[in-house]
């Protein structure tokens, strides 16, 4: 405890770090305030119960509840995340994008600019769909044509405003702006969900003992998630010794940290998108409703959980295969005079790295699938669905990943100023999450 208070006091001794933390908190406060402003021409009192579920519920979670509130920030950062994913996938398949990725800072600036333009296009399309399908018609109190045009522009501007706030946090705050905005939106739902769970338990559903067991189980799940996010397989690399003038370069052993969960939350997002198809079909085509489709529309059913887990494992292998390139790693290692002890440079090194990735990806994929289906298991044990979402899935992975990245940023400032880090031993390491085109603005 004394170590903790000493570390916190050291944080406030560093003027630059203190200013960055205060600046970040102010930007996040502005974001939460603006997210409660309803679209012009909508009467908030006439919205009624506009809560979303399924895929729309996931979007509402990323937007911090703005989606269901018909806020001017209803679309949140999802268009930017979609644009970032598209640009990264283009970087894998299109040679011109691959070239820009290798051009260093200038290439990243070009990709960032392309991402911004693509974000505007995606936002415009999503804004039209949102106004047409998600805004209750009875809540619109002005001419519908005028409302449609006005809301499309306002929603587009709202997404660009959120993107600008995220960039400001990255530049002048403690970094990872978009990730922090998403995290704050998720955390904003925790107090209400926690209050509902506490009220239900003290109201007779299990009592204080059941609530205590829930808290202990949540702590264990969080620790398990941190273990998966942080888990790496260190591959030793030896660099050849070189003498340049009177100085020696190389001749030391380093490590390539291959992550157990290199795909981050992307497999869960892809799998959820597919699992929402049955529910969408039954909603738009009532004649297709049958026991099979209804079963796959219930996220607490056994069939849903098993299929969901299988899709996550499959997408984990797929996404890891397209984002981690053993051949490029082998070539870069060879250019820098490095080699894995006992393995020949070139094709043998590439095959060895590919074999290691395949072996660590399977347990990582299985553990990721377990984390993803934990909320449905929690509901089966009587936990309220709102609170059960924090027992796993996308929300927990994002929260854990962003917190670890933020701690890493703070620890870097402490170590640069010759203070002790946040931990007695070791270093806080970050994680890879939803891809972004800029390393300094990594999205969960």
C-alpha cells in the first residue's frame, strides 16, 4: 500500500505527466457531456424505452449509450474503427498500400489521411441508415425531410468530433485516445448495471453471499483475461557481432515476443456479426421463424455458445494468419544479422516461427472463446444480463487492454524521470487490439 501511494505521489511530481492526465480527463468529460445532447428536432421525452439489443446493443456499448439516446454522437467511433480495419486489410492485399506501410512516417500519414476520408464516407452512409431506422418517428417534432437532412450532417459531424477528441488525447494527453473514449463509454454502463445487480441480490435473489461470490468470480475472470492478453512466447534471437571503428555492435541475445492472443478482440467482433444473422432474419422475415433460428437468436442457449466459440477459434487462426507474417519477420531478422539459435536463416526460420505461432494460437483461441461465452454462463447462474456483460466478451477485453496500455504510458513517464515504475518487478506491457493505421493511435 505504501508503494502505491509513493507511486501516485511521484506521478503528480512530474509536471508534464500531471498536465497530460488532467487534459485527458477534461477531454473525456467533454465527450460524456456532449454524448447526452439529443439530435435537433427530437423530443427526448417522447423517446420512451429505446434500448438496443443484439448487434445494435454492441454498437450502443461502443458509443457509451449515445446510440439508444439518439445523441448527436450516436455513431461514436465505429465508422473510424471500420475504416481502420478496411485500410489494414487493404494493406495486406493491395501492393500500393503495402508500399505505404513500409514508407515510415510519410506512409503512415498517407494511410491516416485515407482512413479519415473513408471514415467520412462510412459515417455518411451509416447516418442515413440510423435516421431512417433507429430514430422513433413519434419523437420527431419538426418536418421529417428537414430532420433527415439536418440529422445526417449532424451525425457525420459528431463522429468527426469524437475522432478529433481521440486525436487530441493521443497528441496532448496520455495516448490511445480512441481506445480511452471506447473504454469510458463501456465503464459508463457499469454503475447502473452494478446498482441493479446489488438491488436484486439484497431484494431476495441470493442475498449478500451470492453477491460476494459474484465479485470474487469477476475478479478471477479479470485476472484470467489479463493473463491471456499479456501472454507471450519469447523466441530467442542472436545478433552477429560487428566491429565498426572502435565500437562493437550486436553480439547480444534478444527475444521476439509472439503473443498468445495476437488477434485481440477482432475474432469476437467478426463472430458476433455472423451470430446476429439468425436474429436479423427472424426480425425481418417472421415466416422463417422456427425452433432452430430461435435457438441461435438466444445468446444463452447451448447451440449459440458452441457455435460462437467455434467461430471465434476459426477467426482467431484466420486473423492471426493475415496479420502476422513469419516470412517478413525472417527476412527482417536476416537483414539485421540476426538468427534463431539452432535454426538456419531464411526458409527454416520462417517455418519455425510459423510453427510456434500455430502452437500458441490454438490455446489462445480456446481461451478467447471461453472469455467470449462467459457472459451467457453468468446469465445462466442468475446474474442480470447488463452486469453479466462485464464477465467477458468484447467489453472486458477492451477494458483490460486499454487499462494495461494506459498504465504502460504512465510507467514510461515515471521511468524516464528516474522514478520507480508501477510494479515492484517487471514492466507493464501493452497489448494489440482493434487495428488502427497509426501506431500512436492504436484502437482497442
